[in-house]
C-alpha cells in the first residue's frame, strides 16, 4: 500500500501553489482512501473512488503509478508526470509523488493473543455481546427455586432490566410452551440431561419472538444444585424466511402470469426456478419434465448437440451482464417456434456471479413476416452466411461493448489459396456449390456465440468473442485443418484447397472503426500467403490513434532504412548472476531513424507491428544481422571477448525455409565463431508452429549457432517446450519476473522451469530485472544469467568497442 500526493501541473505556476489531493492505493491498484480534496483535483468525490481501480481515472496503462518507469522515479523521490482523465471527460497533466511522512499506525507492531479468564470479564463486554448476538443468560437455584437473569433476557422479553418477576410469571410469556418448559426443567434436574427447546415468545409489548431455550445442569460434585443456560433470539432469521417465502410466492405468480418461457440456473446449471410454460415446452421437445433442482446437462443425455449449445449459452450468460439470441428451443427441429432469448446474469451482494436467468418470447410471426426481406439484406445469397454489411455491424457492436467490459476477442480473416483455379477448371456454378458446402461445414465447427461471414469471393471472416488467445489460436488452426481436409467431388474430380489466414487479437485498446480491423487482419493474411500459404499469422491489433497516413509514413521510414542499410543498432548486456563468467554477452536491439535530425527514432513497439502488417519483418531481421556482422568485422579485437550475441526473430523469419541458408552464407567470412551467435524465437511462435520451429532449430544447429526460447513461462506449454524443444537457452518471460520477490507461486514456477532447463542441459536467462530484490531472488533460484535495467541499460553498439591500449608497436583497440 502506498500513499500518493497528486497536484495539478501547470508550468506557469510556482511549485506549491497547485491544488493537491491524497490517494491511498493498495498493491493491486485499488483506491483504499481519497481525501476531501479529491473532487477539486480529480473531479470525483471520495466515495466514487474508494473501492475502484485507479485505472478508472488514468488516461492509459502507461500512466499507472506502479508501472516501472513511474515507480522508479517516485521511489527515488522524484515527481512523475501522469495524464489523468477528469470525471467530465477531458485530460490533464498532474504531478505524482510519494508522501514522505508515514503515520505510526502504518508501521508494523508486535502483538500476541492469550486466553482470558472469564471470571475477570468486564460486565460491559458481556452486555455488549448479548446485545450484538441477541441472547441472554439465566440460572435457577434448585434448592431455593430462585432464578437470575442477565440483562439480555430482560431485553428479549422487552422488560425493564431488574424488574421484579417470578419464574411462574415468566412462563406466561411462553404461551403454548409452558408445560414443555416445566417438563424439561424437571427432567434436567432428575437425570442431568441438557436440553434445547424452540419456543415462540409473546413479549411484554405483544411482539412475537422465535427463540431457542438451552439449559444444562451445573453440578457441585455429584449433586445438581443449579441449572443454567442461554435464551437465543432467532426472530431475524424467522423474518428473513418469511420474506423469502413471500418473494418466492410473488416470483411464482409473476412467472406463471407471463406468456414467456422463464428459467433460472446456478453456475453448475442446476435449475433454480422455471415456470409452467417452460416446463411444458421442454417436455414436448426433449421428452423429459424439468423441475427445480435438476441439472440441465444431465436431463439431455440423448441430445448431445442441444446439450452443448445450452451449456455454451448459459456460460456466455455467466460471463456477460446480458445478451439476446434468436433461435428455436432445439436447433435440430426447424418446425419449432422461434424464441427471442433474453439472458441476464445473476450476482450476489459482493458482485460475484451466482447464476443466470433467461426469458424467452415467441417471435415466430415476426420472423416469418420479415424473413424474405430482412434475410436478403443481412445474408450472403450463395452460402447463407452473414454478409460483409451485417458482419461489420456485428463487429461494431462488439467494439462498442468492449468499452464497458474486459474481454479477449479475436478477428480471423481467411482467404482460400489458389481458388481461382477452381473457376477455370469447374466454372462459377460449381465454385458456388463448393463454397456453399464449405460454409456449411464451417458453420458446424465454429462456436454458437461467434459470427461467421463471407466477405467476398473466396474470403471469409470469423469474429471470435470472449475467448483466450490460446483457445482462439486452436479454433483458427482447426478451421484451417477443416478446409485442408474438405473434399468436393465434381464429375469424377476431387476439388480441395488450403487457406491462409490472419488472426488479429483485439485487446482493450483497439480502433473503433471495424474497417481498420479488417484491413489489419487482411494484411496479416497477405503475409501468411507470401510466407508459404496454408498457415495463420497472428498479431495484436494496432491501436490506431492517427490516420492511415501516419502508418504509411512509418512504412516509408522502415523501407528507407532497409534500402539504405541505415538501421540504428544498440545492445543490452546479459550478466551472469549465479556464477562468474568471462566475456561479453549481448542482445542486439534495433531502432528506425527518423526523417531529419529533429525527428524521433521509431521504437520497436512502434515499427514492429507495422513491419509485420506490411510483410517487412523478414527484411528487418536479415538487415539487423547483416549490419551487426559488418560492424563486428570492423572490430575484430572483440572476437576473444564476445561469447553471446543474440538476435530476435520475427514469425516471418521462423517460417522462412531459406533463413538458415542465409545465416550460413553471412557467417562464412566472419572472424567470429558461429556458436557465439544465438537466434531467439518467441514462445508464442513455438507454440503455434512447433514443427516448423523444431526444423529451424536443427538447421541453425547445423550452421553452428545456438537457439534461445524467448518469453518462456507465458503459457502452460512452456514446461513441455523447455524440456523437448531443441533449444540451448531458456529466456524467462517478463511476467514471471513481476513481483517475483514477494510472490511464492511465481518463485515455484520459475524454479520449476529452471530445473527442467538444467536437466535438459540448457541455460536460463531472467529478463526484466528492475531492482535489487528481484536480482537477489534470481540469484537465490540459481538462474544462470540476468538481463534488465538493474544490470545494464541499452547502449549504442559503437560503445561495445574495446578500450584503446598504447603499445610500443602502436595503438590497438579504440
């Protein structure tokens, strides 16, 4: 937990004159406290901030006070300039600093717990306990027939504490239970057996209370001299039960009165409630009558397709606040009426999802009336799939919803390979039949919630909603396999082809224009075609805040740097952390020069997505290697020192069958040994194309180079890849380094990956080491090398030159 001081920043005002507010934020980024000045500085009242994530008032993720760049400045006592989003929607800059003074209550204190003797209990504590828990204590002296009560019993009976009352008079409040109370007391005195009795009391103010009377003997030796116990009030529970019963009666009456099908389930698809109309339709369609408590999945063993569809729809309802779908109760029976299903998520008081409810209205007449015109407008006439116009509208709705929810959506753009050959061989009519049959098979394979469309000709698109990246990749590969294995028989000939695709991952920050997303996915599909066809290229959507002209300008700068061999090269050192190793270990980094002296260079996060989109990544990889080897050739004195020189490979190079030959040709005349060069392959690429990566590793090993698996630990496949993939070095993913020093789960995962690598004869590298605590934990775990700002910052490649030494024979180095 940290406390931050936020001051509105204006360059024309002296420091100290700005308005400031205090925020207390926990390590998960949640606002715990905001002072009374928060509204004047941030626009939000303190109650609107407390309990909410701090990202709500930040302009972007880069403005997070816990982001490395901001955190380091703040911890050094410097101010960080952060862009905030005002409640009214405008943006402004503010200074963020760590509060210097901490209260004594913020410091850790020593404490202990010991058992307290109840005999020394403060009577005020007993009175408070009785008042809070609604109970009272009583005792009966069996010799004198005198009874004593605590103040709690008087309050339960709504009597004045200490008023004069006899046991016989007290029994009058028991109404119908007087004889049972007397019998229980006599039995306890005679046999010594404790008792518990539920009673309805009528208090002195004529209020009914439901209570439990508990009693037990209090012996002195073997003789029972006293009885004692407690009187517990259960009236609030009784009132809640009565309120719940009334609510159920109202719910039953309401759902029975509506002509819609109403059903509610919990997270395990157990039926919580359904009205008679739903029960009747379900029985007619599936031959089994549902009732509350039944599991919907177990009710449909003979209808596997319908069971899977119902499970998907309810799961979608658990993941979203609400959605609407139009369909019959069973997809296999087209004669059934069409319903408009409204799904709504059910949550408890803590916001946790506990189930969902659907209300289905019969819209058969409306569908039949609008089918002829509406269907033609929204569907492709050949395949029956959604057309481009309807798909763009659906994609736009998804983008609008992403502003209100966090989800992982994907856009798959597919283009059939060499489909024009079918048109030449079989004619357009046969091609239409092929597309119709293929679309039918694709419609079965995709999920019910996703949108499949034919955009034009032999081009298809699939919107994959609310699906993790690994699952989306699997869906895309399954569709590619289906197209590859689909065979259409025509006049004794078998027509079959493959497809290339671009899978665009849409995170929280994506363009709001669906056409921009389709354009980016189309570019990915084009690179897949040029890389050899029958494959999927995956990338994240570019959050285009500028027009397409800016992107074209970046493409022009990349091509100019490639054509003129003017890439700006830098390096970041890898340092041994578990043992002393001599020599230089570096990773080559790249920048794109701007146009002119005053224009900023393009960073990798700016030009790499653009290069992948416009099929320039392979050229970039090769040019970086050429320029690096040329520079090393001019500094041969580095040859004894250089032990590791790493290059990052793009997916285009990984899938390029000629890359190993290119590298061998470049290293042929180099004075440096091939085994000092290492090609780094991303784990996501190795997961997506394991066979291609294994072939490339073998080819690079034949050249004499080493191979590293970069970003290991980002997925569950990491451990299998680290053990079986023929690589030499395992570079841990940056997410495994975050909070490594205080997260025991991360430590176990890193240690397991390191041990697997060691057993397989591979070295490990911990990346993004930003502070001493992470470095210490990495050293403790035995990781071989470390990389990050704590060890070494990126430097121009020219600074790697050896120091100049003057000898009698002349100067060397420099």
